[in-house]
C-alpha cells in the first residue's frame, strides 16, 4: 500500500465507480452514500501524501514506473513534486465536495452522474501525476469525456451547445498539442536513438530555438485553451454557466488548472529557450493582462450571477499565467498558490450560486436583493468567499495575488501596474455583486422565505472557509512545499537567475550571506 | 502431387480452398437439405465451421512463417508473408462477425437465404487472393471474385428499391473502376512482358523517371484502386451503396472490402511502383487531402448513420493514405494498425445499427438512436466507445491509428499535412458526437422506443468482442502493436 500510494490515490475513484455500477439504479440513496464515501475516502487516502512528503527533496517523490507500451516507449510513470502535491490535494478535496453538493440538486440519472464524477476524478489526478507524456495525454483527453456528459446531460437550458463547444475546443487544441509532443518524442529519438515519452528523459533534449518555438506554440494551444487564456476563453462562460453546480465547481476548481499546470510542468522545463524568448514571453504576458482586465470588465457587465463568476475565472487565471511568465520564483510560487486559491474561492462562489439556484431556479442577479435578511449565515459565507476572491488581506486570495504582483514587478513594472488594476476591478465587480444580491431591502417577495444553509451545505463550505483563512493567515507551509520545485524550474529556464540575484543583493548589502546559494539541479532519473 | 500443383502450393492455397469449399457447400445446402427455418440455422454453423478450417490453415501458415519459412506458390503468383497474413486475419475476423450478426437481421428482412452465407465466404476467398496475390492475373481475379460477391450482397434485399438501386450503382461504378484497373494492368504487362509484380518492378525501375507510359500505367491503376478504397473524388458510390445495402453487408463492405483493397494498394505502390515514389507521392497527398475534406465535410450534414459512416470512411481512407505518404517504417506500421483498429470500431458501430433494425423500424437515422441510453444502456455505451474510437479520442483503439499517422508525418517532415490531419479530428468529433448527443438525450423519444432491439446471441457476442477489443487495444495496445509491427517486418 505505501509503495503504491500514488496509484491508490489515482485509482480509488475509478474503482469506486466500477463498484457503483453494480448498485441498482433504483436505490438512489445508496448510490448517493456510496459516491460520497468514495469521494471522502479518495480525499483521506491522499492525506498521507502530505504527511510523508519531503519538502527538501529536489526530485519527484512517490515515483512509480512500469512499462506500459514498450513498442512506442510509453511507460506508466507517475510521481509528484510540491506543485503537483498541492494540485492533487485540491483535486481530491474538490471532488468530494462536488459530489457532496450534488446530493439534492441532482435527482435524475444518479448512477451515471456519480460514475462520471468519479471517472473525472481519476482522470484529473492522472493529469497531475503523470511523468510520461503519453500517459499525460491519455488522462488529459479522458477528462473531456465525463465533463462532456456532466454538462450535456445535467446542465442548463443550452447544455448541448455548451457541452459540444467545450469538447470541440479542447479536443482540437489537444490534437495540436499532441503534434508538439510527437515532435519532442521524435527529436529525442533523433538524438538518442530511443523512443521515450518520459519527462525526465525528454529534459535532456537539445533543441534549436526555432524548433522549440514551434513546439512551444503547439503546447501553448493545448494549455491555453484549457486555462483559458484570452482569446481562447469563449468556451468557458458557456460551459460554466450551463454546467450543473458541481460541474462548474470542478471545472473552475480543478480543470482549468490543468492548463496552467501544463505550462509549469512541461512548457517551461522542456522548452527553456523558447520560454525565455522575449517575443513569446511578451505575447503571453500581454494575453494574460488582457485576460485579467477583459475578464474583470466583462464580469462587471453580467446580469447572470453564474456567468459573472465564470468570467471572473478568466480574470483570475490571467493572474496565474502572468505569474508563470514572470519567470521568477515569486511569480511561479504565486501562480501555484493562486491556482489553489482560485480553486477554493471560485469553488465557493459557484457553490453559493448553486445554493440560491437550488432554492429559486434563477441565476439573474436582478431577481435577488436583500438576501442577507433572510439568509444571514449564507450571506456571511458569501462575504468570506467574495472577499477571499477579491484578495482581502488575511484571506487566501491576497497571498497569491500579492506574490504574483511581486513577481510581475520584478519582471516588468508595467505588468504589475496592470495586475493591480485587475485587482481593483475584481474588488469592484465582486462587491457590487454582493451589494446587489445581499444588501438592501428584499425587493422580490419570492425571496422572503428562503431557508438558510442546512447542515450539508455547511459541511462543504466549512473546509473551504477554514482553508481560506489558513492560507491567508499562515501560508508558510505552501511556500515551503513550493520552494524546491519552483527553484528547479527557474534554474532550468534561467540558469543564471540565482547567481544574478546574489550579485545584486551583495552589491546592495555585502554583509548579508546569500540565502539561496546552493540550488540542486533537477535530478535526472 | 504434380509439378503444377506441389504440396507447397497446396499449403499456401489451403485457406482459399477451405473458403471455396464451404462457400459452395453452403450454396448447395438448401438444395440438398431443405430451406426451412430449422435447417437454415445450420447455415451459420456451417459458415463458421468453414472459417474455423480457414483459420486453422492460416494458423499453420503463421507458424511456418514464424519458423522462418518462405511461403510462395505457383511460381511466385501467390505470396504469403506477414503482411498478407495480417490482412487475412482481419478478413477472417470480419467474416466471422458478419456471419454472427446476419442471421437475425436477414430473418427480420425476410430475406434469409443460403446463398448469402455462401457469398460471404466466397467474397472472403477473393480477399485472400488480393492480400496474397503477387501476379496481375491472380490479383484481378481475386478482386472480381470479391466484387461480384458484394454486387449481389448489396442488392440482397431484392424487394427494396433502395437496395436494388445501391447494387446497380455499385455494379456500374465498380465495373467502371475495374476497367481502369485492367487498363493499368495491361499497360504494366506491356511495359514488362510479365504479370509477376516483381518482374514488373524490375522493368519499371529500368525505364527511368518521367516515363510517360509508366505514368499512364500508374495513373490508371491508382484510379481503379482509389475507387475500391472509396477515396475522394472516387467515393461517390460509397454512401449510396452503404445506405442501400443490408446493414450487415455494409459492415462487411466497409471493413472487409476496404481492407482488402488497401492491401492491394500497398502491394502495388510499395512493389512495382516502389521506385516511383516521387511520381505518386503528390498524387497520393492530393487524394488523401481531398478525402479528408470531402469525407469530413459531407459527414457533418448526414442524418442517416450508415451514410455518415460511409463519408467518415472516406476520411479514414484519407488518414490511412497519409501513412503511405509518409512511407517510413512508422507510417506503414500506422496503416496496418489503423486498418486493424478500423476493423473493430467500424464493425462495432455498424452492428449496433444492425441491432436497431426491428419489426418495422429501420433504425438507421440518427434520430432513431435518440434515448438509446435509457432503453438500452449497454448498446449506447458500446456505441459511445466505438464513436470515440472512430473520432480518435484516447483511451480507445482509434487513437493509436491516428497517433501513428501523425508521428509518421512528423518524422518525415510533413508538418503541414500533420496539422491539417489533426484539424479534421475536431470536425470528426463534431459529427460523431451528433450521434452521441442523440443517444444520450431524453427529450425526443422516437417511435418504437418500447420495442426491444434485435439483439440475438450472435449480435451480443459480436458486440462484446468488438467492444472489448476497441477498449483493450486502447488501454493496453502492446500485443497488437507488436503483432502489426512484426507482420510488416517480415
């Protein structure tokens, strides 16, 4: 068990799914209980990953490797570092939360619904664990299938349109990404005479800048659509809005991070020359900034509560990509932390929309107003979620945004300026949303007798609120976990970065010893 | 045995002998035993027995080949190598599935006659010669034997206008294309003075590049072959023939006939025309791109699943040709893998349509599949697997085929072709998902929802086998890749 703990974490949801299929469809409560148990167990068995994690190790941990398709050199090779650890914990937690929040909102075709969620759980975990590009791609595509059905069957009015749009966009981008992967694979064969998809081996590839650029753009397409970066974001508002609550939660909470994770895990280390290419960095930064500002402005204009939250994701994910392409430790660390934060805050915001939608079956902001009078507990939770998303100090969002802005400032002051504008706009649309829905008098009598949060809703809000405060007040563990992997990536992309930093620091204050003098080179297996 | 028929010849010919023997036995069966419903059941058994004997003969050939034997017969007119065996296994599998699914379907159509089963075996006999033939005459006779079987089978629903029309179209266009092929063959014979492919290859290589006569031979032969594999712009017969034919025959035609024609195409292009790569590569690229374009775009607007699969089959032919365009080891392996997985997924998809035919429901329209997930979830899930595979989404078998083709194109520097081929995947996803959408929607309920599907034991077995293979190859492809790879190496 301990040897294969990562495989256990990976396959628990799918094993649970197979057992779920044996339960007769009439036993609705049994199905619900079983799915929830599998979700919680999936989370619980991922906890040892944290407790046994060695944050000082420079290489991947819990590594497992077996031959899978020797003829083409694909292996079943999984392992995690600090970055994937955080995303995996987020995934197992959000999976169980989204299963729990579906208890009463999904009444139809339960068995298929929960089966899809559990399959999705395994697919997402696989994406964050794979150390083999082929395996990664299989999981990456596997995510699409359950998500298509979750949107397409249990979604809102325009669900079919949204589902196929989501599928087409991502499938198209992924195939083009596949071509990039195949170029890497072929180049490695050219240079070393061996076919392999293994990440650690592909790191030793030596490619000309021109080739790297092409591969970079191909991978970029795959990842940017998933993030989604402007201008590839158009699938997102539809998918988020039409998906059932739990679908939106998982989509915003976890799925979007697959794209940013792809940039951090694959684009930067495998294509270091292209990643610091000034044109590429500029394009990516500009797209991120457009995403931040545009997402926020569009959010301001929304009449639909859920769509507002959906567009806010475009804005927030813009911060994450901006942090990545600041290409310094602060930017990258902030980006990963912000990804976790976005999962927590936006997850909460979607859950909040879900709570009122389940009671009123409308998402129009104008239908609400003064809810704080009838649902005070709900309003409090919403306030916390809203402030955490807006980046209020003491809550999680602040830590991520602050670190990203620090990183952006180091890279280019103008970027930081735009990012701060984005934060201000973010506060504007969130506060305004809160004001319109929660404060003032009750304008619509249908809202006069809405019940406040029940115990089940508390059950899924509580852990998120606790996390939001914890990260806001004591983020040190996150920074520690991320230090080594981020340093690895920065060393890989900008080998002289730390030396230059030391030189600058020494010039400023020669007496202070350099804190990060020895950074181990990424271990190659 | 005589000098004209040695034991080595017999060994090579044995599968064809078995097929012909059992094919004829089935034709005689109704005369000798009777044509009652009770006796008819034995037709399937007899057919499967024939396939079992054929399989045994193929198995022995495979064993001899693995032991390193050189298998050729009739002074090099027939050649058994890994390549031809791979195709023969595909034909055997296809016929077995077709036999399994036909009985109930033909009962429903009220056209269950013995000759159908005989024709299935005889057509397979033709395919055998296409895969093994190394001589123009042998190949042409094999091709006509196969085609004649199909002309009759496509029109097997003799009381249905649609089926008759399809058969007539297929016959006319098929004869036309055979004419082209025969013309090309005659030129090849004129160029070399021999019908043996190897001699022709030698003669062509001596004529040098840019020879107009060689080009004419190449062009006419190619046109004939493109007709047979239903590549655009020679695909016009396919949608009509696929739609009008009994669905079981559509399955046989779309897989068996296509695979056999591809075997011939590979043999001819890599054999006699092997040195003319510079001449045929642009031609093949043009046809492949056109097939992708026409196949994918025409499939979007189809409402009939059989027509849709016909057009998507055109695009699949385009992908396979791209493997040949790349022409390296990976590319050829890719073609083999692609044909192998195409066999499983396309048969699977069509046999779900076979099961949809019940009482007075045709079950061929996309709308007829509406709500399938509710009343027959197992069929719907199998269909989903087949469609995902046809679209090339991992972890299904179809992804492997596309993977090899893309890789081969990248290895040979055809980046633009690779990108174009990849872009069409999105189009394919769109039209395949129209079927998925219909199956999983519950809003519109078509007529006849309450009528159970025509899932006979044969259909269920066939469904399980094709579905399992499509998934297993997707998840653990190693044995199949090795099999396909080794077949080509020998």
